[in-house]
C-alpha cells in the first residue's frame, strides 16, 4: 500500500521484515491484541531466503531420551556456547506452531499410516499461507517499504522511518515496540532470495545502542551452479566433482568439505552422475525442483553433463551472529527493541555452528513468536502512559543517510559495495582466516567507513543503496573485529594461528558501537561444567 507523503501511522508494534520470523512476529503480536504494522523491503510472501525455496525443520518426538540426545549433540556441535534450556524451548515451540500451520491449511505430507510428516516446508506455499494468516490477524502490511532508520526517545525505541520503493514517498510508523526481523547479511553474493539481506537492520539497531554477539561465526559458504543462484549442497551427495580436464576429483561429498580448497586451485565441475537410476533422479527432482531449473534452462542435463560450480557466501544468514538477546522474549539491550530470525544472535541455540536449514528455520518460527508476544506485552504496558504520538521521538540513523553528511562528495554506493566484497567474499580471506589476513582486510574496511560521511542521492534507489552499503560495511567490520578477538578455532570461527579450541574461551563476544567498535565478553551459563567437558573430550581424543 502506498503511503502519502508525510503520513504517520501509529501502532502498538512495528515489525521490520516479512520473512518467516517477521510474519510469525506480526501474527503473534496481533494474537496478543496489539495493533501491528509489518513493513518489508520486498513483497511479504515472496521476498527473502525462504520464499523461493524450501526448508527442513527440527522435529523430534517429545520423548525425553531422544530430545536430550539431540540437545547434547547440538551443544557439542556448537562448541558448548548454546544452552540446554533454549534448545528445549525451540523443540517445544516449533511443534506447537507446526500443528497450527496444519490447522491453517498447510499441506504437510502423510506417511503410509496417514500420520502427518511435519519435517519440511515448501517455501512458496509456506510464505503464501503466512501472508494470508498475517492479514487475517488484522496486521497492516507495507510492501516494498524498506525501513531506513529507527525512532527513539529517552524511554527507548518508538518506531521507524522508511521509504515506499514504488512511489518514492516516505513513511513513518510510531509504535511502542519494534521487532527487527530483517534477516542476516549475505553481502549481495547472489544467493537465491538473499540479495535483499544487506545488514541495515543490524546497523539501525546498533545506532540506537543495541549490542551484537556471535559475529565471528560467519565463515559459511554454499555451493551453487556458477551461472545460477540456487544453493543446494545436498546435491553433492549424488555428484562427482571434476577438474577442467574432466578428471574425477571427488565423489559423493555431502559436506563438500574439499570444495573450498579445490576452487582455490582451479575451476571445479560437478555431475549428479551417482544418481544412476530413474528412481533416484525422480526423487531428487521432487525434493529440490528449483535446483534443476537454471541448469535445464541452460540446456544442461545435470545427471549426465558437467556444470561449473562456485561457492556463494552466506554470511550471517547461515552463520550465528546478530543482535544480542537479553531475555527469553527476544528483547535486545535497548528498551522497546526486539529481534527475531537471522537478525538475532542464535548462539543460545546454535552456539558456534550453523543451524543449517532445520535449526535456522525452526528458530525463525520460534523467535518470531517469542519476540512478537514480548513486543506486544511491552507495548501494552507502555501504552498505559499514552499513545506513541505523545512521545517526542527523533530519528537515530546516521550512517549512509543525510543526517550523517559531513562532505558534499556523494556516496558511490556501487563502488563502496565492490570494495567491501573484495575483502569479504574471497575464500582466501574469509574462509581460510589468519590474523594477518583478517587484520589487513579490517584495516581496509575501516578506511572505507569515512566514505559514509558523504552526501546521499535523493532518489529512492540512491537512498536505499547507500543505506545497504552502510549496513554491509558495518557487518563486515563487526565480523572481522570479533574474528580477531576470538583467538581459537571453534565452530564457524577459525584463525590459522590458533587451530585448536580453547576451553578458556567458552564465552560469547559482545560487540557495540559503529565508529568505534568495542568488544566485551558474556559468560555462558554453566561454563565451568562445559570447560570440564572440553577437557574430558580432549583427553579422550588424545
């Protein structure tokens, strides 16, 4: 819906971002009786990483032994930075919400006995259903309306300002609470559905004083057809990798652990030739139909022909870092500001390792529900003292905005993004991390920060692109600052000079600030027990 120039809307809760986490947050807040506005950079139901694809889910039967085994496995995989209680919360909550999805009409598959299999969500069908549920709940949706900055006063966050991409008109929503569900940051690396994930949600929150954590856990790349954007590593389990001369390099590597190194040495090709029966090929086509579309459009038979591979950087979208959560309701360290999905740090559930599809998708649902409910209850309490219109709110954005202009030289967003990508996307810098490599990249990124003091083009594209570039730059600097501060290898954090896990660093790194980034630590509950577990595991390994 187009918003007239200068129009201000009011609501109890404003949700920024319309992916799964944002949709669940908006629905959950409305279910608490709050008035809700949901603003998305794209079209709610089709934008974001989930909508064009599909995802598996973390579904474990409510059997104590099974769930405890899963929790312990996640603790170990995540480098002992997660917490038992939070993992159990996700397991409990996602079961409730998936049953609700089925009640709303989602067509889950059935087994041979007629039992529902709630293990996978088809992205387009899922998000179409979520848009319908959000609208039915009375939420007002602002499509194609990226937020640019938050509003705040001495009491905390009170809304946001943005722009309607279709009309060029600005919008302002005043609300007692805001949920940031804008996703992670993938640095425009061309992954399907991910080129809207540029980090400005994290930036605007940090400008308001919010803290971040887990930003060092961000070395995640995913394989893709070089001329496409679909990232589906599972296909490599059925593939043979070849060099440019057609010689086999590797077969059936589901973890694609060697692909990073191979791509540094030269071009790599794949053929899904291990799916050697029509039954296997039919299964793969049905499981991931979107994977095959760009190949077939290019005239490639992926089961017989060889096609070039690349790795697309997934950044904090597939990593763990984001806004630091200060409570079970997903509130941040700033009053009235909540976070959900990939915009929130998932360390309490995933620890130092990626949650892949299942954990991350389940986290989006659960954190969306918790943040929406928490924001609604906060807004209802704050509303007793008056409407959001009665507050003296001011915009707090500065970086890549007119408010931060200190020179007449315009911000060249395209050039700035290219410079950021040169220090973020390469495997030999960001995946194979070393102190010297990361320090050098961080120095160059810090120097780019000065460019954000320039003027911003007044067009819609100019304003949005400048803010996106500012978001990517901030996220890159946070990632590398945290990477240098964690002098060990744990999960998705690694430094060549420190190849082992250090039990003494069983803590979270907390970051704050933009111009000057500060680093602190947060002790993990029961860290002493975890350190003893580390020592025991090390002893058994030796």
